[in-house]
C-alpha cells in the first residue's frame, strides 16, 4: 500500500470509493488505524475532550497539537495526516494562520491542516493554501464557536452552509468536513461542490466519513447519536484490569 495523497483524495469524489477518516492522537493508535487501511488520520483538537478530559476544544494549544501530531506522523506509513489548527489561530487572520500552520507542518511533517469556518475564513484559507500548505475546511457545527452557540445542535441553515462550502472550495481547500448537518442538506451541498465532503453526524451522502477513535471503539459508556460503535473496548479494558487487580490481591500474579 502506498502513501495516500491529496490528489488521490480529490479524485475519490468522482471515482470512489468513499473516504474513511478517523482521529488519532498518539503513536500506537495511529499505527493500528494505519495498518487497518484508513485513508486519512485527523489529529483533532478534540484531543482536548477525549484525551485531556476537558469540556471543550478551546484550551488546546499549538504546542499540544504538535506534540500529538508528531507521534501520529511517525506511525502513519500510508494514511494522509491532517492536523487541526486550534483556537484562536483560525480566528486571528491570514498572517497568523499561515505562521501557525507552517509551524505545525514544519515540526510534525504532517500533510495538511484543518481550519474551522466557512465564508468568514475564506481569506485565511486562501492565504494558507497560497503559502503551499494544503487545507481541509470545516463547516456546519463548529466546536471552536461553542461559546457563541451555547450547545451542540443539528445545523439546518442550508443557505449559509452553501455559502460556507462554496467559499471553502473557492479559497482552495482540498476537502471539507460537514459536522452535524441535516442529512438532506448535506446531500444537496455535497452534490453542489467539486471537493470531497467528509461527514460527521451529517448522514450517509457525503463523500466520506470521520469518527473519533475513542467513540468508534467504545471507550465511553455513551456515544454521540451519530456514532456507530464497532467494539466495546472500554468494557474489555475495565474487565481485564479488574481481573489483574484480583490476581494481584489474591497472590495469583
């Protein structure tokens, strides 16, 4: 299996098959998903939630993104690696975004960055792309705006979503995540643009899907509604450690 490239990902919109994406935040996790044949590994700022136990992604720093992404890149022999540009570097304007994206790629050797926002990030995405740094866009629900949104909810403003994804495409992004978008709207938007859409909680009609590693593998007791849990590793791990504790306490180990 050869290294996945951005032109290959772009061709998959027309040629198929659909694009598989999963998050990973460390060397062993990335090694496992890469060996399984995943197309894209996203080092998401969701690490703030699932690795650090924080309530939002907002506290995650650039240095933390670099720390985790560098481990993932070393493990990923085949998958394309995309790294989130954390808050507030998408929001500080084109110059700061280019500087931060370049720092991430220079220190991790990742393949691309992901930038949240649509129409309001057009100039920023364009500047980063013109600097030679590939960008995956992200519209629909935007976790970095959680203080403004108040809560996570399904996005149904088709007019704004269309404007957002058109802006992302025109700015030069090679793909776009659609998060928590009504499936019928995600379907129409996906068919309207020339770049691949990667859905998360956006129905089956996108050009690919992304899930969080810990959600897919059942590390938590409850998963978001859009998640299909493929294994219950949380219970397996807890049961194994309980058995180990029992063996130690009884002198059997």
